[in-house]
């Protein structure tokens, strides 16, 4: 049975809250490669990767069923999800904007950064949200009809730019 979540940051917060809330300190661990040829991606995670139940995001452009994983590592939580975006008349950029707006809409978190960030020839974007003590950085990519979502929740007082860069930079599409 698929869980339906509405509201901002539904994907990341649903996965995080299911594991006790805030990012917790974890001992230093090695990075793990997660590669799924039929699903078309590869990505390296710090810490231990845990599979999550499928999640449905009800968007104005149609429901997106997402498969996802989470890894807890060094005061942060790394999340990855993917699913097929419903076909429709909306352009890829509009579909990414609708997904971003869904992630933002029902929170009191502040949008601090947003930029277009294509992945090769595919549209993408990155944005960061802040709350009082934490921040979430997302990257979305739309490759054909498949959407890939990468996110990192961290304490806003901790500088994890290198680790986040390594996580985001390890993402690749397999054809």
C-alpha cells in the first residue's frame, strides 16, 4: 500500500521523521555505491542506505509515485528518490517548478537559494530551505519522464559543503 503525503518537503521530512526526527551524529563510515540499471541511476551514499516505502506526491500536474532511500551520516541525512512524472502538457521546467513548489508550500521554512542546474542536457534545479536549526538542500533532475530527487538535511551551523558536493556529484544516469 502506498502512503500519500501532502505538504511541503513531504518526501524528505516523511523519510526523516520516520527515523526519529533530526539528523543524529553517526560514526565515520565509508561511502556505498547504489546502482540500479533498470531504474537508470547510480549514486554514492555516506553511511548505511535504508530502503523506504513508496511515497505518492499529489501534484497539480498528476501524482508521482516515488521509490526512495535514506542514509544517516555525520549529523546529516541523505535522501534519494525517483519516479516517473505523469505525462502531460506541462513543459519539463514547469513540472520541476510544480514539484519544487510542492516541497516548499506548507512549511515555515525559508527559501534561501534557488538556481537552475541542468544535468547534461536534462533540466534540473537546486534549492535550499532553512528552518531555525536545520537546512535542506535539494537537487531535482528530469530525465525524460523520470524525476530524480536528491536531498540533504543537516544542522545549519555545520559546514558539509564537501560531503554534499560529493553526494550530489556522484549521481549518474545509466542508459
